[in-house]
């Protein structure tokens, strides 16, 4: 579990899976969500296994989440901002055949 070194940081509010989280301003989405006690951020496409952010630097893609309605976002590369809507990414991404 991640733990913040400075608990006195300015907070912003994000909504994760319909619940309000007050998180530290300037953190990445995955760091903020994990530090809030969330155990996983996505499920695997084939078996539905739980996954959590791993490398925290944009290499492994285990941090994929739906952010503000857009799926497949690397949550380790995006900073939180007030009012952001974040959801777990469940299974495979959907492809448009258009």
C-alpha cells in the first residue's frame, strides 16, 4: 500500500467508481487512487484478474483506467484535477469498427 510522506498537501476532489475521494493535488491518478486504499484499478481481458499500477512510469500499462469517460488512459501519466471522474477499466477495451 502506498503512503504519502506529506499528509498536509492541498487536496482536490475526484470521483472514483461513484465515490468522492479527496486526494493530494499534483499526484498521478494511479498514485492518488492507490494511496486512498483502492486495491485494484483494472481487470484483465481474458480472466478478469485484478491488476494494480506497477511501474508508475508508463511502461507496463497495468495502470489503464477510464478517466473522464475515455478508456485506456495511462493513469500513471495523468495528474489528478478537481472534478475528475475515474473508473476501473473492466476487461478488454472496446473497438469501434467505423
